[in-house]
C-alpha cells in the first residue's frame, strides 16, 4: 500500500497555510520544513489538497468501521460518524459504536412493528364502524331528496301555467328590451375596444397589462421580461493580453507612473519590466525578448526559494524600480534593467517597500520586525526603527519624512526620521494588522486586521475614530479612493475599500463611518483591490481566478474576467484604460478597459 512521506505531508500543510491566508505562518513553516528544497511541482497540486486528503481518510475510516464481516445491506445499515469521533477513536472503538447503534435501531424497529400490528387491528374495527354510519346517512339523504324532488315538480307545473299567460301580455315589452340590449351591447363593445387601445399605451411603459376582469391580454407572463436582470459583461479575448515568461507564481505588479512600463515580481527570483505598446495581445520573453527586461536577483541557476521577489514599487518619476526579496535585500533598478543599488541590512524577508513622494528615500519593513529608511543617493540606510515585537507587515509614508508601520504584534507606530521614539502609537486591533494606508491628505490612517475589523485613526487622538465590523473574516487589504481633498477629483466623496477572506469587498464613507456598498461577487477570499484613477471603478482579484470591475455608483459588476490561476494583485495604469493582474499560473494579464 502506498504511504505519504513527511516531505509530501509538509508540502500539503504549507499549501494549506498559504491558501488559507496565513502568509507569514506559511513562510516560517516553509523555512523550517525545507519546502524550498522540496522536489514537488506545486502546479500539479490542486487547491485544497490537504483538506481533500483528510476528508478521504475520514471517509475510509468511516467505511472500515461500518464493515463488520457480515453481508448486511450497506445502503440501509450504514452509520454516519462524527469527525471528532473518527479523529479521537481507533477503528475497534468505532466498530463498537456502530454495532451499538445497529442494536438500538433493531430494538426500535421491533417495538414499532408490534405497535403497528396492534394499531392495525384497532384501525380495522374503526373503519367498519365508520362505513356503517356512512350507509345510514346515505339512506336518510336519499329519502329526503326524493320528497324534495316531488315538491319541486308540483311547483314547477303551477309556475308554467301562470307564465304562459304573462308571456302573451309582456311579449312586446320583451322584444323592445332585446333591441335595447343589442344597442347597449354595441356601446359596451366600443368601450372594450377603447380599453384595449388605452391598455396598449400602458403596456408601452410596463410591457405587461392585466385587464380588470382578470383576463390576460397579450402573451403569457413568462414570455415577457419587464426588467432584464443585470448581467456583467465578460472581457473580450481581443481585450486581453497575456504576458508569459515567469517560471513561478507572480505575486506583485505595478505600472510605472510615467510611460508604458509594467513591472512584475515572481517566485522565480526575478522581476521583469514589460514594455506595453498599443495593440499588444501576447508577449513572451522567449519569442520577443526586446519587449521585456529580466531582472535577475540571483546569479546562475538555483532551485532555492530565498530570492523570491515579494514586493516592488516605482519612484514618482518612473525612472527607478525598487524591489524587495525573501533574501532580506532591497534592490534599485533602472528602466534599462541595470542594477543600480543593493541595500542590505534586514535579517529576514522584506514584506513591504515604498518610495516617498520626493524620491530621495525608500522605506522597507520586514520579518525581523524593523522598518528601515534608505538614502537612495548615498545608497545606504538612513535610520532603523525597531519598535515592533513581531514582524513588520506593512509600511506607508505619511509625507516625505514621516511614516506608519504595522505588525503582527497588533500595534501601529507612526515614526519620523530623526526621532528615536514613535511620535504616535495606535493600539486597538486584536489580531495581526495586515495593511495600513494614509488618506490622500495624510491626515487620517486606515488599517485592517485578522480581527475582522478595519479602523480609521487620527493623529489628533489615540483611539480610532471609526471601527468597521461588518466583515465576518480576516481583512487582507484596504485602499483609499483617489477622490476628495488632495486628489485630482476633489469634488467627489472620499471612500475606503476593504477586501476580506469572507469573499466580499466593502465600501465605507470615511467621513460618516457608514457602509456604502457590500460587493458580493467572488466565490473565494479577496486578496487585492485597486481604484481607477477617476475614482469611478474598483478592480478586485481573488483565488477564485476571477477579476471583477465594479461601478462605485451602484455597487454592481460591469466587467469580469476569468483566468487560469488565482490572482495576487491588480493595478490600474495612470490613464485608467488598462488593468494589470498577476496570477498563480506564472502569468501576468492586461485587460483593456475602455468604456
């Protein structure tokens, strides 16, 4: 009999942690379990493999417990067991449970059979009594009906004799009445025709009209749809561009703020800069090497996974690309693919990386719990901030010299270059703080956590000003809309979007602290969201392999795309006519969005 090895089991556990959204636990387990040296091809392992494996094992144990070396009818005599019993008891104990249940069922059937037998005799006597009563009732009714019929016949003869005399006198009057009825009937018909004409006018508005007398005019109701159900439009194949070349899942992507460059980062230890020209439909680094630059984070070939590119970001001018890697190094690249700087100080993977607006500093946060500010010109670290007791999961600049950092220690610190202590600390989350984002003016900070809540904080007070609790599972990402003060759309309302493992995206009124829309369209967790530059649309991506484009006016899906792998990130270009998405099947996809 085939058996599963510890290496295979470790890989299944690693995949389960990844698929369940426990990214950091998966990383730690992967390092300790040597997953990076595992020979298993992850592309061949379907999603949910560990759960499926365990379920099949429980089903086999349940079947074994029900087999009792007898020829019992398996369909009728099968006993379902609770999962906890299957996990905590051995097969002999389970068989005892099954046998005891069978004996109880058999005793119950015997008692029921005796009750049914006694009941049948009583029912037979009762039926015979009821039938005799019915026969007596019928005899009485027949006698009464016969007497009543004779009386009616006598009365009918008397009425006919009187009626003959009245007909002779009133014959003329009846003829006149018939003529009037015919005239009135014509008027009624005309009235009905007018009603039909008026009805037709009303039908132009509502498509279907029932007449007052209950008769239905026109086709059957099911043949006419008064309001067609809204169906999202799928992207045409001609509007989809597939970028191929990565050798592993693509976990990050970002458009250059200027020009037509798209950067992507992958588990194959490379980042790539793609040149996206108008009319491009499919790019392949092998067939068209001039269209893509490959940024190698290792030299030579290796199967190690510690150089995976985890995060990347363009500077404001679009001239430099910064990348963060599992090896703890940040790198700066030119648009020609040249490695400009390598920044080394972190003692573990880099989880988050951001340029400041001015472009003179880079901020990184990592597994070692530190946040580091790097001087780009000097190509060295400017200041290291070691305030967290756990891994630093996200960082975000407030302005050119101040920033916030979040951690799995549930805390948020606001720091400033030159200061040796946080200028502000926000405490209120009960779980890992996965993502933080300053609003466009830098006055309020949004955060989301594994405690299923999103919160908004102000530098003017220690406690949050809004606490959003409508999500039922962990919240993975939040984004501010490019609307309101400090944006190119100052007359539109500022909106906060949150993406959760409960498969929904929710839109919040940042001023009032109220839910605007709950966007329900995904069938799995939502990992990533991105607003269009004009603030009218929102793109979302999920492991369910779908990208949905939502209208913020009514909260409905207006476009959708189904890919061949889970989606890790989506982003819009600066013009708002293209959406990029990176997939678990080693590809990057570009959707042409021109309404």
